[in-house]
């Protein structure tokens, strides 16, 4: 008797058409921000729905670890109402965000949902994972074109390239939000994506209306997760911002991604790590924080199609530029802009400390005359700073040092060049022309 072939497709169709069984777990314990759930074994990163007692709205949560055979979940919303025995259902996948050109001019929460109360409908139909791998290093285009920011001090002395990643290091209240708003309004980027991570609620409205304004918002997408939101949502806000920027980069556009701030992103990661029992390291930051920072920052930059130029603000504790997060971020990025509290106190805006700031790609983006003039400005600023105390008390004798004499002669002209009004955008040609005209006749 011959053998008969088994029709596997028939059985596959029968199984696919059968109703699936939804296995639900139960909440066994809640300690601080962490829920322990038994009965299900979802992988790390998978989303779950927690059915809240007496509420029609379940709580969205994400698996962040395991302990003694139980899943550890952290909420993306409010934990109120969650009690022992609440049912938990795994959703079968990680967090995704919708992206599209309809996002332009919109303000989103940390999960990518519109914050506008009067909004109706969908902004976009393309769903993207918020956890993406950076572009292949060998597929990144070389950075060869200038990204004009509209800020004279940056364009002339700290020139940035399209796809470069720059850190803005600043203490609180030194003008970083105003600087970001100016870049959003006056740069030659096609799209701005602005992530406000852990920002104060009052400052969000101030930034949108005063710093960004209607002109900047029109070509921007703003993602907001204020300081009162759960730690996991603040982390997602940084990832959502980056995923949206990647969408526009894949359309072949010049994108500027501004994130304020990487420090608060790291603080949110620290909250999560400590809550699930990870041992603290330097200044209480857990080891996973320093693993997550390069994964986030490396996602910007160039790809085969477009570019993401990243401006990441770093809050320096007590103006200490060597604190752990600042030190780690500085080692990853392609340059840093330091905002000085001393300059801000002198009503010098933007309060950019040129001598402590650097753009690592600037020498490869500019011509020799530009490079020579920028070096001359730095030399004179350094000479003046070295002798500033003697000059201020009248102890410096003219003729003692020719370079200091020149620094004193050009001091006011250089100061005027480095200052810029908040409502003033400067083109590339104007910035470079002003730089080359600083030393006319010398």
C-alpha cells in the first residue's frame, strides 16, 4: 500500500481559523513603581494591559525584568486602582509609534498621542518601533555639508555639519531653551523634531509660545513628557522623538533633532533601574544607563537617504562638566557647546563659552580663510582671558605682549560679533562675512 502525503496546509488553515486562547496573568505585588505579575512569561520590552478594578480604562505597562519567575512591569500611566489579583494580558509586541507628515505643527505626549484637546482623527498611518538599531556604520554618508543654525557664534566658530551630533552643556537658567528655539526658527533644516523630556509643565507652554513661536512650530514636531509623568513615559518620549526623526530622515530630508534633556532621560532610566533592583554605580546611576546612552545617541546622524543633526542638552549639576552623564555624553558626541553662567550674568546672549566649546567636524567643513579667521578669534579670546585680571586692575602695561594688545584692541568688536538678539536670524553668508570683516586692515 502506497503512502499518502499529508496536507499540512489544511491543518495550518484549521488551526489559524480556530479561536485563540488568551492567557492572563495576575498582579501579585506592587512595590513603588514596579508590579510583579505571575501566570504569564512575556519577554522584556513587551507591552501588557492591566485591568484595573472598577475602571473601564486598563493601564498600559511594559515588561522591564523578571524576579523569581515573575514578570516585573512598569506602568506607562497611573497606577491608582491596581490591586492584588488584577488581570494582566500580554499584547504580543513592543511599543510602536505612528509617524507621518501630518505630525508637523503638532505637540505629542511621551507616547506619541496628540496633546491638543480639540484634535480628532489620525495624524499618521505608518507605525514604527521606538527601539531601533542605529544605521550600519558603513552605510552612513560622510558628513560634508554645513548645517546652518542661524546663530552667528555657532556657524562661524563652531560650524556644524548635516548629520553631526552636538551636546549643549548648561546649568539651569542659562538660556538653552531660548537657543534651541532660535535654532528651530532660523536653521536651514527641513524638519525639526523637539523632545522635551522631564521638562516643567509651565516651561513647555513658555517654550512653545515664546521660544519656538508659530514660525518654528509650523515645521516642527514637539514631543512632551513633563516631570510629573511616569519614568517609563519619560524614557519613551526620548525614543519616540528619535523614531519620528528617523521617519523624516528616511524620506530624504534634513532633520534637526533637539532633545532637552539627555540628563533627565538618564535620571528616568536610573529610577527604573533602581526600582527593579539594579545596583547603583557612580552618583546612583545604574550601569544600564551608560549602556542606553550610546544606543540612543548613535541613532541620529547620516544614513543613505537623509540626515539627523542632533542637538542634545545636558544639565550639568553645579556647572560641573565632569559629572557622570556629561562625561559619558561628551565622549559619544561629535562636539559640545558650553553655555556659561558667567556670560549669562553679564547679559551676553547667547552665553556660549567659545574657548570651552568645540566642533570636531568643523575643520573638514570650512575653507582655509574661514579656518584662519576662526583660529585668530580663539587666540585673541584666550590671550585676553589669560591676562583679564591684570587688565581689570590696571596692572597690565601696554606693549608687554603684542597679542594681548591686539586682544584689547579688538575686544569690543569680538564681543559684538558673538552677541545676537533672540529675534535675529543670521544667514551663513552674513555670519562668515562678519567673521572675515572683524580684522579688516590687519
